[in-house]
């Protein structure tokens, strides 16, 4: 990943990349976690330490069975007292590896200390426990690729672009001098061969322009150097473009549609009305107001039992499997509150898993929290939403 410190108070962050196909070996890996995250992580105030509260959103893929996998966007709020995560169901083909551009954004609210989360320029949630951003406080923006179980995964080159918004509501790139790299696997080469290696490339001059990373599964893939995707990977549907309103909340929708297909990192500067919309209305993309699909997973034998979900949840939350309660989800009531379930997958049956014991949640630290609640799709085994520690009490 790259770690950027803008060097001034920041009140927004933006990233974009394409939904590249992520594939998994069709083999039984038991309860071991095999997953991929390509994410933007924003830490608005790091004065309390490196594990300060943060916001993470991005594209996540996970092996859910021998031949099944889940794929799609989600966002999380991580704090020192707990966390929560929510699958994103809005947008155009959010769970399809169709090489379509998507955008990820956080914008601080006009009053208070909390941040709104936007996907494809539409609001999908809000934080509740972020620290106040004040002059002199340091902040950090990470963007990167995280792989668990690398020997079972092939991740093609994903080209990530990022910008931040200054206190004057101006979007700009981070100076190269304020960017560091962290790479935990060796670079792929004749001496370090797949599947336990990364290929990475930082494109910059005076400003951080693009971070490209891949995790090849086989040697042949390792010989392909990362490249920038500039041509549109998906031809826009003429009927969709024609059906869009001319403007929506002040945003030129046809210009936005074209920009999203071709060069989304320029949209904030080139699409009339967009920059103003994302910092005021937060709902700016008429084409992405709702999902056009109903499934979040792939595979011929999709469908998971309570026993499978129990093992997967035990591994994900680092708790003994026999300490978990697994039951069909009867209603949206309970620990997952209404505001946390705004984008819930109501068309998909689900298993609810709960535990009162200590857990690390989905945070990769040694810190422990009291209990968690998680909801998994019965069709695909995909994680739909979860909370742990004090964030299960958010109303």
C-alpha cells in the first residue's frame, strides 16, 4: 500500500479503480480465510496513535467455498472501541468483475466530527465515532491491496488513483514527498516467484498519480508488468445513457456517465456541478441510485449451511467456533440498527452469527472487543454486515 500524509487538514478523500476480475483456486481450503481487499483507508486524526479511528472502503473478494466466491464493495468504520462493516448494494453492477470504473469517497460533514461515505458519487453511509479534525493534527490516507491466503488467489493489476480535499474544499493530489510505500511480499522475479509475491508500481512526478499492484497466481502472470488502464474497459449502454436525466441535483448526468466510463479521477474537476454536489447534497449520480443486480456471489454450488457460516465467522472474527450462535435472520431488529442496515440485501436470505466473547473483530490488531454480530448471505456466504465491540450499540 501507499501511505500519504497530506500535510494539512483534510476534509475529504477520493479514490477510483476498476472492478478487475479476482479469481480463486477451486480447491477446498477448509475454514482458512482466503480473501482480497483493494481499499482506501482514511484516518482523519492520528494524534492518538497509529491505530486511531479510521474509515475504510473498497472492493472485497472472498473465497466462500470450494468453487464459490463473493465479490463487491463495502465500507467499514474502525475505532479503538469496536467497528462495523456494511456491504454496498447501490451502484451499477457493484458486484460484477466487469472492469467498470467505480469511485470511493469520504467527505466530512459540515457540522460535527463525522464523515459521510460515498460510492460512485452517492452517499451510502455515515460514521459515528471519528475524532475531531483540528489544525495541527496529523492525518493519513492509505490506498492498497491486501491479500490473505495468497497461494490460492490471482489478482490482476489494479490501478488506484487518489486525491484529497483541503479545508478550502479544493481537491488535489498528494505531494510525492508526503507518500511512503509498504510492501510485505517480495517483488515478483526469477528468484521470488508467484504465488507469494507482488508486482507494484508508483507513478508520480511531483504529485502521487497512481499506485498499481497485482498478486499473480502463476509465473506467467508475474512477467506482465503493471500497466495503466486508460481506455474504457466497458462500452456504455446506449439505452442507459439516453434514459438519464439531463441534470440531477445540479450535476450534468451525461457528462458524469461519460467521465465514469473513461476517466473518473478527473470527474470532480470536469463534470459540471459534481464538485459542489458531493460536498452538499451527497447524492449526485442518478444512474447509481440502486443496484441492478440481486446476487453477490459466483459458483455453481452457491448456497451455504449454518455449519459452513459458523466456521467462516470463527476464522474471520478469531473466536472458537463452538462459542457462536448461528440462526436464520428473521427481521432487521437486533444489534444491527436501522441506520446501519440502509443498504441491506433484503432480497437475499441470511444467517445471523453472534458471540459475546472477546474478538478482534475484522481489525488486524491484537486489540480485543466484547462480542460481535454478523450477517451472512445464505446463497453465497458473503458477509453482508457486521459490528463488534461498542459499535454494535450505535443507534
